[in-house]
C-alpha cells in the first residue's frame, strides 16, 4: 500500500512536468490521483474512448482537440462509466482526446491524450451469390487508403483481399466453393488507422450457371447451360430486344436446356439462368446470352444452268445476306461456297456427273445465323462444248460426248429471237445434229443440254454463226487419181482436204490449198477397192463441205464396164448382182422405166452395191421414130422412177436399139452410152456364146453390152466376172470407166468405149 502511494506521487509529478512542457494548463492538482491511461478506436457509430477508473472522481470531462482547439465534448457526473462515444467526429479527420477526472471539491486531473483518425466503417450493402463466386458490395468510405476483406470459414479467418479504394466498391470471391458457408468482414484503413468492422453473413454459396449458349433452331431458340452441382432446379429468364427480364419458368435439376418457341424473326433474345439449391438462389449473369433469331431459308429449286448448279430459296425478312454451303452427297462436312444478298446462287465449281447437296443460312441484320436444312441431292450435268459448221445447205451442230448422257436436246435461236426453240432430241451415241432449216446471211445460235434419266443438264447462252454456204464438193475418177472439185469460197484463207475410207473412218487431213483460187485436188494416194470419203474445210471459217464419196479405182490398171439393158428382171437381175457382189464388181443397168416400179428391189439393191442405174426410156421406145415431147417424156419419167427408188437421178442414158440421131441427142440431153463389145446375148441366148464373145473382144476401156432378161446372160456373167478379174480388169460402171480414162462426160455426147 505504501509503496503504491509513492509510485502515484512520482506519476503525478511526471504528469505535471509533461503538462507544463506541452503547454497544457493544469489546475488544482490537489487530492485526485488519476491513472493516465486512455484509448480510442473507431466504432460503427463514432469514436469510442475509454479510460482507467479513478476512485476519487465523481465524474469526468471529455476533451477533444481539433488541432489545438479544445472542446469539451461532455461532462459525466455521478457516473461510474469510463467510456464515451464521440458521435460527432467527422470521417477522415484526426482528433486528440483526453479525459479530466473531476470531484465535488473542484479537484481534477487530466489524463494523457490519445490521437485517432475517424474512419467510418464500410457497410456491406450486399453479400450474395454472384457469377463465378460470392459477390460483395459495400458503401464507399471517403479518404481511405485501402479496404481489407477477411472471411471466416470453418472457424478460421483468412485475408481475402486488399483493395484499392479507387476501384468500385465490389469484389467477387472466386475461391468460394459450392455448398460451403462463408462470413465476410471488411475494414477501411487510412494512415494506419482502421475502421470498425461491419459484418454480414452470406448464404451457402450456390454458383450461377455458366457456359450458357443460345442457338437458332427452326422456329425456336435453344438455350443451354452448364450443370450446377447441388442445384435442385433452374430458373430461366428472357429479354426481348433489350427489354426487362421476364421469368419463363423453373425446371428440374436434370434439365440444362430450354427451347423457346415464342420467337419472331428479326428479334434479339437474351436469356439468363439462376440455379436454386434448397432455398438459396445463385447469382445470374446479367448480360446473359443473346441471339438474333433468324428464320430458316429453304432451298426451293436446284437446276443445272449456265454450266453450274443454280440454287434458289425463299427470302427471309431482315436478312442482311445469305451464306451458301455445299457437300458431295454422302459427305458429312459442309463447305462454305459463298454469300449473297439475293435469293439465288449459282455454283460453277461442279463436276459433271457428281451429286451435291446444298444448304443456305440467313444472316440476320443483328448478326444472328439461321438454322439450316440440307437440300435434296442434285446431279450436276454440265453443258457440252459446241462447235458449228456451215455445210452447203445446213448447219451441223457438233458437241463433245458427255459420259452420263442418254440423250441430248438441241435448241436454236435465229437472229434476234429472245427465246430458245427446241429442235430435236439426239440419242447419246450421236453427238451432232444437222439443221437444214437455215437461210444464208442469218445468224443462228445453238445450245445443247444433256439429258440423264429424265434430268436436263446445263445450257448456256450458246454458240452463234451466220449461215454462209460451204463450197459444194464433187469427186470423180481421173487417170491420175481421185479428183476433187469444189466451187470457190468467197471468204477464208484457203482450203484443207480431208479423207476417210471404209477401212479407216477417221477423218485425216491430206492436203492444204493456200488461197481461194485453186479449187481442185487430185488424190493420187486414195485407197483403191473401197469407198473413199472427202470433205474440204474453208480455212479461217467454220465452213465445211458435204462429204463426197467415191469408190476408189486404180487408173494404172485396165478396166471394163459391163452393161445390162432392158431390166429389171426379178430373178436374172438378182443372179447377176449375186456375182457382182461376190467379186466386188459393179456394172451399169440401163433400166426400162415401166419395169422399175414392178421390181424396185432389184434396182435398189443394184444401186446399193455401187452399180450405176442408166436410163433406157420408159417404154423401150425407139427414139428416132418418136416425137420430141415423147422423147423428153420417156427420159423424164424413167429418171423420176429411178430417183424414187435409189434417191439418185440417172446420169447416163442408152437409146433402145442404140438408135439415135442429133434430135435424139438434143432431147435426151444426157450422155448417150453405146458399146464396143456386143455379146448378142438377146439373139443367141447361150452362155458360152456370150462368154467367148467377151473373151475375144474385151480390152482396156471396153463397154460390153448384155441384157438382164435372160438366164443365159446371168449364167455367162458367172464366168465372165471371175475371168475379167483374173485377167487384171477392174469391173466398173460406165461413168467410172470414162472418168478413169480422163474422158469428159457431156450431155448429148455419145460414147462407145473408153479405149
Ligand atoms: Zn434395149
């Protein structure tokens, strides 16, 4: 006890000294012995001061210095209380506090002072489940250096974060674990002073659904989200064009998708989802997931046009463009092939005979992409390449064969016609069409589509040419080879001569003629013993002559012409033709016109075997005793019936009985053929007699007279033909014989032989 009193005295003395030194006025120190301890701290409602109890004091005076301005905050009398809360301290201001103990005798003694900066407690506005963690929000406190956040979990407190006050007063604790409970506290700090602590308990953490997606389906939007562990259900919300959230419904924990059928093309829909666990809601993504709903375009037509596949589809309102995709039928991956604003697209990058599928997606004006569906398959059928040739009377349209085609359709336009005219369907084994309906000087355009299994292929604007007749070509025998002649072209740079033969039916160029002036060519290398075909092309144009054909006969070997008059006869003529056919020989039949309609097959067969059909009058009339008009009629009627059967007009004639004069020559107006070997078969009716006559009298260039009315003549022919062949003769027609020997054949002239 004694010792304590001495200590107190020493204390009092020190206090007096300290007060004097700091300029504090110290009055009336007698009697009160006051512990000099005081402390201060920030509380929620103000600065809390407490001090040591003084048993001699009847009360206390609380002093606050703002700088050196002293203010008596309160006088506490008859109170045993040793604490006081300064509710008037201003946030951010530093104060010094002291307490003066007072008693009834007016004695007092002041404590030492304590300095504190007033910092308001940062009050939690909310602690709640947010997106990705627990979201903390608090009321800003001015003038602080930092905020310090702690959390209590499972009885342990840990520092969560120290935050710069310049940032918004919010924080997401991303370390929160689903289903766990946390308690957060926040302290504001300034100049080393701390605010009081405001507490707010969070609920159990329920994470917000993540990985939300919204995609356009046909007539709906499909919204999906990631499963939240522990969630009992989900609440789905929607906004239309940025309006307010509307609640769509609550769905069980096993559902993580929602199909919204209540959508309209062109609107932007935003969705968000909350999870609910027991009675605790998760936070939600306030931005949500948005999609511009765009209706699905449907492919309407697929067609082969312009050497590509053209796709059309229905227009979608507000679409900014369309994206077109394709794949080979059977493949799974779509390939983007282009975009456009119109509702059609042509894919030129297709292969003939390949089958494709297409799809189209509309892009909304606000960026959405429509759903899509795949089209029916379409077979790409490309167009054939066309070449046009002007012949003498027709345009030949020629194209390359297409592998799949089972036919081709040919179309035409004349001059300025706007639409195509269908011309013909051509079977696949033929790849040309001859259009005879053409006029000189008119421009014609053609296009060709292939057809496969009823499906029409592509076509395009076609290929055009003005029709200008090609030169007419004739071929005949000559002593130097096969001689070609044609009429002069009026444009071009020259001619090329092409040949093919029965044994090689591929056209081959055999000569080139420069300039338009020379219009003949003699082929000395023709194939003898078979048909040679010729055509000429006018260089620098697309003109090509009709094909001229001629049986090749060697001018260096001897030749004779067998002639048979007065037929046809139903058996004899055929018997003779059998022999000729067997030895690849040809004869000339001077037919009686009136008999031709009775036995047309004889005449037809003879012509087809390459034999020549000559005119022997219609009624076997002796022309020297006929009138001019009778002669003309006899000749004309026969020419007509022969042409009806063979398609060709006779080019030579023989007067019945060989009787002619100048009047007859003039009226017949055809080359008149006599003979150099008379077998007298009509008179003898004996094969041997005919044979020996031929053997005795025949030489190179002979024209041998017989009649295909008698079986003896047919019999003789069976010996004569092989004998002539053996002797080295070529057995040819009269015209061939004369040509071969270089004799000009003129109408009204008479020929006895080619010797
Ligand atoms: Zn006769």
